[in-house]
C-alpha cells in the first residue's frame, strides 16, 4: 500500500497506576515512544454530559507494524498523543494493506 503517508508524529502512551498515598491510586500516562502515522477521520457526534457537552470523533490511525509483544506495537486501552490532542485506542488490527501496517481505531473527546 504505497499510498499511505505516515506524516503525523504520534507519541504512544500507556496507563500506569500511581499510589495516591491514601490507599488508592491515580492513573498517569507513560510515553513508550514515537510512531509516525496517518490519521483519517471516520465519524463524529456530540454527547451530553453533566455540565456541558463533549464532541466525540472516531479515527482510523495507520502506523507501521511491529511484532506482537513489542513495546512499539499499539494496544487497546493505550493512547496516541499529538501535541494537546489525545486519541484513545479502542482496537488494533492488521491493515488490509498487508503485514507492513497496523490499523488502530481510536476516539478523541473534546469538551465544549
């Protein structure tokens, strides 16, 4: 699939539990590395929450493939960061383009 343009610099992050000192924990995010990807919008909607609304957009993010178990291979429940933008990864599959790429299905939420 030679028409894939990996022109977006994305930081892959994973959630880490951090002790809060009161018997519980907080979730922090740890960077695993930088991947170049292509981001394609899919669908979007607005959702009402207490105190306002949230814009939810879904994306298809294509990155180079990595072996199963490699820290550079994205997993569901991780996220991509591009500057201030955060893309929660929901699922990862081999791309229909073949073994050279992975397709990540992700959601971005923006408070309005």
